[in-house]
C-alpha cells in the first residue's frame, strides 16, 4: 500500500452494518475511485459480496481498509461537483518496486512509488453503463501546485510525465493533476498495488483470456504462446505490465492489453461461484479490502459496499474504453502530448453524462497491441 495510507476507525463493537436495498447508493458528501485498476474497481465489486456478514467478519474486513483524505488535502480549489447522477472515479495502479513488490519485477528498487496505470472511470446516471479513459503515464503535462495528505506542499512543474504527480505527492497530487487536465471533479479515488492485484487474481482462480500471438517479455516474467490461457496472478500481472512483449513497445500498446484484460476480469468476477463457497467468498473479500486504498468517503466496509452495489449492473459489454487523445512528441518518441482539442470532446462528454464521440479519438496515437488479447 502507499506509505501515506491511514487505517480508518473501526466501528463500535456491536454496531451492525446497515442494510440497504439492492442497487441503492448512499449520497456521499461532496468529495474531491482503478482497471487496472479498474482492477481496483473490480476489487471493490468483490467486496460487495462480503457485505452480508456481520460481527467478527465485518470488523475484520473494515480493519483491512486504508484510506486517504483527498478532500482535506486539496481544499476548495477544485472543479465544481456535477450533480447529474453520474460519478467520476480515478483508479490508479501503485507501481512501487520496494518490499514484497520487488520480487514481482519491473525495475530498480529505489523506494519510490509510481502510478504506471491510471484510468478515469465515468459511471453514467442509472449505473448501467460506464466509460473508461486511460491516461498514458508518458504524457507530458503541466502539474499544478499541490499539497499531499501529509500537508507537504509541492510546487508546480511544467512538461513532466503524468505519473510524476503520484511519485511527487501521492494520491492527492495525482487527483489534483487529473482535475487540472480535465476540468472534472473526481468523486472518488481507488488504488491497488502489485501484490494485491496478484493475490486477487489467484483468489479468483485465474482469468481466462486468449492471445492471438505469442507474448514473451523477461522483464515482466511473461511467456505466453498464442492460444487460450487461464492466467494466474503472476501471469496476469506480467500481461498488464508488459511493454516489450508485443506491439511497438510503447505505453499505448500496454494500455490496449490492460483494457482487454480488464474486460475479461470483470466477466470472470460475474461468473465466479463465490456465493456457494463461503471460504472463497471470505478470501476474496479479505484480499480485496487489503488490496485497495480509497478516498476517505469510501474508507469503511459499509461505504464501499454502497459504492460497489452501484457498479454491479455494469457488464463489460456496457463499458466503452478509450485512451486519452494524444500524439507522439516530435522531440521524443518515448513521450506523448495531449491532443487538447480532441481531449476536450472527451471531457465535455463526461461532464454532460454523454457517450464519448468517435471523433474524439479518431486520428490520435495508438499502440500496436489491439486484438492481441481477447476474453
């Protein structure tokens, strides 16, 4: 978990979680939730299955959760919350290379944490459809001045990689940067790290995918022949992290692999028979609550259950997944630049709770891994 995370208070003994009608969500206070980490999103979906228990099980799961107070860190200088029934969630993958995550591969253990996966999940009014906008980590952006959740102020910086916001000031600075780019307030924040993601996939019993060509990348410990696979946690992690195993080696190609895997993962969660297997139910809920870091408004089991209940009706077929409109940087082919005019079409659509138009991504830079992975 991120070093800045704090454990929320556990409810008073004997306090049972309140039950709510199926699909209903408690109105969260105005706030300042990654899939992967739409994986984080899927992990939250798993949590709802564990919400029926009370007593020890409830307190145990509640004690697993970690949260960060985005509202307090960012204050009032934020976009206005759009009250049209939709929600915007920033989902991040915490790419720390230290501790237990080191053995999972992916670079030098320098003690820092990165957000190599970032997605804006827009849940439309009615909570039956969603749009997911992946933000390439290599996008050069102007990062605004921000204050992290420890109260440390960080000056603004121009022309820096997007994922530098998280490594500089953690969750609060990542949210601040996304809100600066989009002009949209993030209602929630969800984060998952390497180890939690791998354990979640293993607890699910693996995820079934088909690869249309071989993928081999020693850096991410991945070696898959073309054909059907049931990926375990380590293989799934390698797939969503690989850049060199297939395509042009770019972050844009990796995003295409991630989006395909996320859809397969969501379908897998919906078909896992956890309701008839109490041990599997508990293992999934335990792993999911340990794996995620949330904003403080989702920092209890009750709140997370309410939130996840509102996502249960969204299947992969009702998710539109795009990459934020970018073009390769002429000065550095390893970096991309925001296509501001086309990106504004995306942000306007989300603000108005409308579908993202095809024109928003037409002619923008893409990777070369589309269709390599299918569910």
